[in-house]
C-alpha cells in the first residue's frame, strides 16, 4: 500500500491475532477435542483397516498367518459388496393379486436391480428415515418458530419454556412413554376404541411410522429453536414493504421471509439430519429391530457381533456422511447470506 503523505512509510492493514490469554482460554476446549474427538476418531480409523480377533473380536494388526499381517480394506469391501463380490444384483419381483376367496396368486414376475450389500441398504434406509424426519420437522417447526418469534416477549419466554420442558425428562423415559401410548392396549388405541373410530386395536408400534414419529418427537425442538432465532432477528418492515408494493402473502413468504430465515432452517437441518442418521435407541425400542438403522448395526457389531474392525469401518463411513452433510449445510448457509 502507499504510505501516508509526507512520511514515506508504507502502511499495512493487519488483522487481530489471538494472544496468549486467548489461547489459554481455548486450551480446555482444544484438549477436550483432542481427547474425546480427534483421538477416538483416529483409533476408529486405524481399527477399520485391521482384522478381528477370532475369540474376542478386538482389532488385531498382526496375525499368525503372514497373509493377514498387514492392514486391509476387507472391512470396507464387506460393507460395499456381498459375499459374491457384487455391488448390484438382479432379483425376480413377483406381482401378486388377491382372489375373491382371500387367497393370493402370482400373476407375473419382473426383473429388478437392487443393491447387493445389505449394509448399504441399511445406510439407505437410515438416510431415508433421517430425510423424512428432517422434512417433517421443517413442516411442523417452521410455523411454530415463526409464531414464537412474532409473539411478545412475555409470551415468547413461556412458549420457549414449553419447548424445553421435554428435555427435563430422561430420553429413555420419554421413549418408553411413546411405547405405552402406541401399544395395542395403549392409550391411543383405547381412545380410538372408546370413540368408535376403530373396531379393534391396530398395530402402530414396531413399524417404520413409529420410528419416524419417535425421531420427529426427539429432534423437533432442534428445528424450532434455530428458526425462532432467525425470525426474531427478521426486520418485519421489509415484509410490510413487500406487501405494500403488491406482493401476495405467499409471494412475500417465498421471496422475502423464507430467504431471510433460511440460515435458521439450514442450521435446523444440520441439527436434525446428522444425529437422526446415527440414532439407534429409537429404532430399537419403537421399531422393535424390524426397521434397523445404521446405528443399530454398528452397536450390534461392537457387542453381539464381536467384530470391532467392521463396526469401526461402519462408524468411519457414518462420520464421513456427517462431514458431507455438514459441508453441504455450510454451503447452503453461505448461499443464503
């Protein structure tokens, strides 16, 4: 840069750098990240390239046989391919029709191509459940966040308190409460039978719908709160100006309100989608293991399956998915600004 007149010295613009006190204040957090995030992830990554001990299932680097004495990609191959080494396979899909007497008859068959590896299908179902959960949380949470953000401060604090009350109760207690509500002899079926909406109890528990319901219930506050934060900071005079200029309420929402509150939606998507992919307690308790998610498979590999290296490979893949989701969300937030 050019120097100031009459001085002949160059001037530069330098940013502020953190001093020693700032680094000392950050030191506990950095040590926590090193001990509980970076180091465990590194151990998990190394274990994913090892072999499982035949007796304990623990990661073993050196085996008695020379061919198993080096690091290997076998765990990732097992995750991506089936036992025959196929990524895709073709199956016969039968078309079934119901006869008047109640019997089923196969009328035709067709060839369909499906993923061969069962673990990839579990990843796909986990992404599907997390995606449905995220969409439902946006649909339900956006109006709630908007209403709270536009409420007067006294009523706003009360509404926020209502949103936070479920966190005062243990997660497992809340999940078991939903099991009691959705059971065949539970509260919901009892009310429906009493009101004569149904003639007999119907199964709501241990279904994919129950899993999605549990996920939405657990993560809905994490969508409402970021949206509320964006709505609270919204300058409503811009919306009024759009309406005064002839924009319809829908047009004002689409072109003014939603773009200005998109950062809150992006943050909510990150807070809901990422943990929902790896959740396993809800799918185990409310799904009964019939709709397993990747978290259930990882937990099973470390305990019942006794194959820690393969469980580590699944965990590293899940971490990579988290990183991809975070990068995509950060990109969307940058575009929203």
